[in-house]
C-alpha cells in the first residue's frame, strides 16, 4: 500500500520561536512537508468596546520584529513562513487547498477569541486533521498532580504542590529539513504603516530598549545570566523602577513566545551548576511559577476571568467615569507616583511590576473604576501583554481574583519605599531629564 504523505501547516501565534517549540518539533517529526504560517489578524488592530486598539504601536512594532526573526530562523531549517495581513479564516483554507494540506499544528489556546477564530477556520477545513499542543507552560498540564478543575485558589498552595514533586520537561528541538521542503513564498511581512501606525523610535529613557525575536531573547538571557551575572542579584533588584537591569525583562519575549519558560528554567539550572545558587536564582523560577499559575487559573475558570465580578463573583460598585479614566491614562491623578508610571507606559509600552501593582490598585481601589477598562488599556499598550497574567493580576488587585486578603496599595508609602530619592518620578514627570 502506498504511503499517504502528510503536508502540514504550523500555525504560529504566540509561539514565535524554533527552540523548545513542541508544535514545530511535532510537525517536523510527523509530516513529510512543513509550512509555517502567521496572520496579522486585522481584528487585533480594531478598537474594542472600551475604545482601545487591542494592539497599539509598541506591541505591533515588537511583533513585527519577532516575525522577521522567526522567518530567518525557519529559513535556516528549510521551512518557509507565509505571512499575511488578513483574517485566518480567509487565508488558511486557501493555503490548505493550494498545497494539499492534510494537517494543521498549533499551540493549544483556550481563551474565547482564539478558540472562536480556530473554530471559524475549522468549519472551512473539514478534511484537515488538527493537532493542538500545549506549548507555553513550565509545568506541563499532563504532568501536574491535580486536576485542572482543582487548581488551588491560593498561589502558595499551587506552588507547593508542584515545585518539589513535578519534574520540568526537557526542551524539544527541531532538526533541519531537506531543501525539498521549500515552497515558493511571495508573501511579505507588513510594516507599521501597513497596519495604520506611524513609525517610532524607542524612548531614550525606556527600561525596555530591546527588539523582538528569539535571537534578541537569547542574547538578553546570555547577558543577564552569564556575561554580567545579574541573575545573582535578581531578588534584591526586581522591585526597581528605572533602568534596564533591575529585572530580567524576559516577559515581552515570553508573551510572544520568542523564548519558552522551560528554556529560561534550564538556563537557570545551568547557571547554578556553573556559577552559584542563591535566593535570586530561585526567585526567577518562582516568578515563572506565578506565570504558570495564572494560566491554570484561566484554564479552570474560562471566560469568568473577563467578567466584572471575577472568579470570586464579588458584587462591587464600579464606575466608568471618563474624566477620571483619562486622568489616569495621561498621568494626571493626585498621585505623582501613579502619574510617573502611567507616563512611562504611554511613552514606552513598558512598566515595572511594582508600578503595575500600584497603578492598578489605585485604579480599582481609589478611583473605583471598572477594572476591566484598566486591563484593556494594559492589553493595548504593554509589550509583554499575556492574557492570562494580565487579567489574573487585574482581578487580584481589584479584589475579585486569587487574593483572599483584598489588599489596597498605599501609593504614597510605596513611592517612599521604592522611589525614596524621587529619581524615577523625576525621569517621567520632568521629561528633560535623562538617565
């Protein structure tokens, strides 16, 4: 009997890398021909119900850089990346027909918009096999020691169930394919102007002056870990506000899938073996576990993470006062600490973890504004927007998520503690000052 050949598409979304990409590895192992695909979905550049573009210029610029790098990385494996500025449901069925595609491989997603898009494409590709692969976790869902529906309500319980009992999987790798895998590729990666944005340069005071893509992510890791050994001081500096090296800055690459959590984990282990192990090396793993936790929370609760009452289903009174909202966005509140952080976000697409907790708490607890509006604004601007972490954190600070204490940040005390000299506030409230 003649073997039926498998012609496959790897549909890239938030997994823009070749190293430790289980989707790409599986497709390359199982298929006779592999084609990469990425769609700049026009819906991502439309305004949402709160009036914000889903993806603003900072995220878009970083994404374009990441796709350029992904294409180059795939070229080295003899895999072509087709890139379109069109709806996936318009593009994928045509590609499947033109290239006799039998299988589609993609990263497993579970949030509503991604699933809806997949289902729309599936309805038009009924003779194609779909392979959904978990590809964004530190602790793989098939390895954990509890059912997802039993994900603990408190992070500490979640962490203690896993970190001493569950092994982290080894990284996957993809071997170079034959040159006969290549196809004709006349597609091109859009520019910012093609997506209705004006080109821009990174702000001179940006704490994240890096570019998108797997190559940049690995360069940053090697610099932060092995060249400067800043990893060894991470726990002491991670609450910083100004400068490039107070934290690892891995989150934008993680959010776009330019690097995996497992790659970072195993590089930490390599660092500990070759240099030293301390609280700081552990603490970066601790933060990766937090990232996993919010993914499991969204797996457990589904669309409840997007609802006003949150996963606790708390019935609070929330405001939609547009005047207060605009003052918060523009850095014109009564708190200079909040203002400095909000201006940084507006000018760079970046904000420190300490800043995010404070401005979100101020938004939800002081101004009592609908927390979903703040979450939507973050989604639009933050270079490292991740749906699970963003909405998980916003629920947390709004008192409708995984924090049973329902805390409120005293932004004045926080400013005195974390910006005692006023250096950070001077940078953003007096734009002529450079660091």
